[in-house]
C-alpha cells in the first residue's frame, strides 16, 4: 500500500488571511486587566519558547481566552502578523489557552 498522505516540510508556512473580524471570533472572554495575571501568576503556565508574559511590554495588554489550542494558535499568529507583541498562556483553572497581546481593544 502506498502512503498518499503528505506532511508539510519543517518550517513551511501556511499562508492564510485573517481579518480582525475573523480573529475576534477565535476568543470568547477577554479583559484589559492583567492584574489577574500578576495576582494569580501560578494559575498560568507559559511556554519558554514564546515571549515572557512578565515582560513590562505586557503591562498595558489584553488577555483573550480561547476554547481550543487551534483557536489560540491562530489568534497568536494574527496578533503577531499585525505587528503586536503577543504570547500564549495556559489557564490551569479554566483549562483553556489565553492569548496575551498588546492590542488593547480595537
């Protein structure tokens, strides 16, 4: 039997177009208060390969909760492509991904 599946090459990019309207469909709850992150830091896990959520650049930022990892990855990619600094967290209490971005709310 011949394997007909193809795997993308490592580092291969997938060009997609997301408008802000579509990107905003990827999250369900958000807040401009990063106080929750500072006060409950042990509630959130971060990926060391991504920007540090404790960096001062995120002092004025927006936290957006996403239901799935795929939604969070797409939203993170959108925020970064739009020129914003963004990172992704894991909310251990809600069992959801959170995208922390310097886009406050447009």
